[in-house]
């Protein structure tokens, strides 16, 4: 119980959600009514097709778990056919938004990070507790539901997968450069960067391309003691990016590039390019999601050349990126009861745990800390840093802000097109304009 309690505390912070929401238990009659409706539908033998929009389709082992679950469910429920719709991360948000607006939303949808906030607000998602049991709800860490709640505490989804982003480093390059420990502060990061540059290697590479830019910039902002936004006295979201802390983060990020400790080419590097730079021995460190541990463990040529570590702290303290993705039944679904049946099946029959282990990520369940999977020493730093985990802002306009302004703004700053001060001023202006128009 002590281990479980510790996990609850650590992963509640890991998820980095909004605090202060109280969870409302669903009425028992809602779950009972859902079960009765689903049973009646199955007894009638009426053919039903459920669409499941899932972000994936590129990792065979991961997709195999989804396909196995669907096949087993279809066999157990002859009148119900679950059809997966595979989409990629880059188009995931816009594709779901377009489907909702066109009235063609899938029955079940997986969403990334805090995407669900705007879809809870605009009524696109059904209350999940009307269609799954309290027993299933109770298997999860309560903080995993925070971004899926409305003001009344009604829950609109279930935790899917997610993880902590942390440090993976080349032990061989550290030894060659004479670096005896992984940097634990910004100052130590600069010192290590100089030593790595002396042997012709790059200390750190992060993705600064496409939709991933803020994943790797936000921790620097948080480590400086800054944040993207905060609520004013009226409860409205306002920018907090034109501050001393935000400027310190912007200047430090640029300093890493200007000094050659991070490559100037990061504006054209997605994470695949970062991983290739790391495995080829050009980069000594990368900040990466914990699923990359399994990737590296599957590469014999990397044996004995790498390890994991907790991330460094900035002047504002420790902070890492960490959040769950989510899964939902849509309000447009004509088969919500059957969708609830499938989710119960997926989670209770072990497919959820298999999916998380296969993907190399956290399952957001109470008993995770005691699992064999969690004992992998390479995972220990990621689990330890869970207590410092923060999430993207839970504003419904954040996704629009990051795509239109934040990610391009970081790229422009790295490229020298705008100064760190101009970046901070522009982000404040754009964020407030966007939210004022909401």
C-alpha cells in the first residue's frame, strides 16, 4: 500500500493537470442502464459497426495489440464489429475536429494530451461514466481524469497511454569527453556542452520541427520558473510568456544553439532525426519519451553505450513533460452502450496493460508501481521524475496557439529571425488575442 500511495502522489504530479477539481462518482443507475441497453442490443442480434479512431498504424507490435483486442471482442459479440481508423499524430487533432464538425465523428476516439479540453467544452464527448462501470473508473489514478472533467466534475473519457520525457545519454561519449556525471543544473549543462564540443560532438539534440516543438521547449520554460498562461481574477486565461522567467528560458535555449551545444539544424529535425543523431554517435544526449527505451533495447549495436538519467533543474527548479493521452465515446455516436462495452473489454481483459508495455509507456492504474515492467532499471529515472511532471496548459485554445504561433515562434527565434525578447512579446500578444476572441 505504501508503494501504491507513493505512485499516486508521484503520478498525480506527473500528469501535470489542473488542480482543484473534485471527482463526482457516477450514479449507479446510469451504469446499470447502460449495461441493460447494451445487453438488449446484443440480444436483438442487430448488426452494429463501431468505429474506433486510433492514433497509430505505424508500430506493428503496438497495432497488433489493438487488432487482437478488436478480433477477440468481435468474436465474443457476433453482432458488433469494431473497425479501427488509423490516423497519425500530425493530423490527429484536425482530423477529429473536422469529423466532429461534419457530423461524422467516430464512436470511440483516442485524443492526445489536453486535446480533450476543447471537446469537453464544446459538447463533443459523452459522459464516460454513463457507459462504463465504476469498477473500471476505480482502477485508475484519480489525477488521470482531471483534464477530462467539466466544471461539475463529470468525467468524459478514460486515461489511455502516456509517459514522462526524460534524459537518455551516450555513456561512451560521456567517457570520451571526460564528463563524469549527467548534468543536474543549467550551469552544468553548459559545462558539459563545452567538453562535448571539444571532442567534436553535440551535447544535446531535441526536436524543433513540426508539431513536436513545444514538447521539448516547454520543460525549459518550466525549469526557469515560467509558464505559458494562467487564469486572471475573473477565471480567464491570460499569457504569462512576457516575463523574466520566460525570457530566461528563451535566452538559455538560444544559448545552447549559439554555443554549439545543440545543433542549429534542430528546426529541421523531427524526433526520428534526433534518434538517428543519437544512435549514430553524433549526439550525446536527447530528451525523449520513455517508449524509446524499448527502441534502444531492441538495437544490439547500442548495447552498453547508453543509459537513462533524471533531467536537470533550472533556476526555477525541476520540471519535465508528462501527460496521458485519452480515449472517449463521442456524443455523436449512435452506439454509446456498445462503445462502453468495448472499452470495458479492452481495459479489463488485459489489452490496456499489454498496449502500454508494448508501447513502453505508463499505464495509469493504481497497481502500476508493483508491476514487473516498472522494475526495469532504465525506467527508474523516468518514474522518479514523475513527481516533477507537468502538462500542456488546459485551455481549449492551446492547440490552436501552439500550431499557429508557439511552435513557429520558437523556430523563428532559433533561426535568429526574432530575438528572445521579441519572441516573448509576440507569444504574449498572440495568446491574448486568440483567447480574447474565444
